[in-house]
């Protein structure tokens, strides 16, 4: 994941939570662990110069919001979960670009695997 030229980056990785997303009945009934990684592209010059949290993104607030999306009403696709997290990210005024990866390490896949994930990138 590459941030567009000229933008600084905030990365928040490994936000975990229990969700009930999936197309299979057992996924919606029993739930499973989801992990989300977020990268934000923004200009951090003003925040750094003023030492002002109000000019950047409070990553604690963002982490709580991402966790709420994971635990929110069930969706069938992790693509939809990723889009909801993306919407959250782009709601922060300084964010000009974002990349969101949703991992589903407990996906109901019949062969051995380590992880399955979906990544989306968007610009304002």
C-alpha cells in the first residue's frame, strides 16, 4: 500500500474484534474474529508545527470507530465491512486518501490457509 506522493501517513494495524459477517448461517450465528488495518494519507505539517491533535486524526478515536464497525450489524461480505471502515476514515476532515484491509483469518475455507483479506483504497 502506497500513499500518494506528497502525503504523510498514519498507520493503524491489527484492530481486532468479534463480528458476525459472512454468507453462511454459522458465521452469522457464531461469529468470528476480524482484524482491520488502516492507512491514512494526509498532510501532517500543520499538526506537527502546532502540536495540535485537532489538526490531525485521533487514532484512538479511529480505532474505537473501526471496532464498532466490526461489531456492528452483520454484513455478508468483508468488502462491505471494508467500505464501512473507509467511510469512517474519509469522514475525518484532514484525510485525503485511505487504504483499508479487512482480514478474516477464520473464514470457512476447506483447505489450509493463514488469512484471507480484502483491501480497498479511496481518495477524497
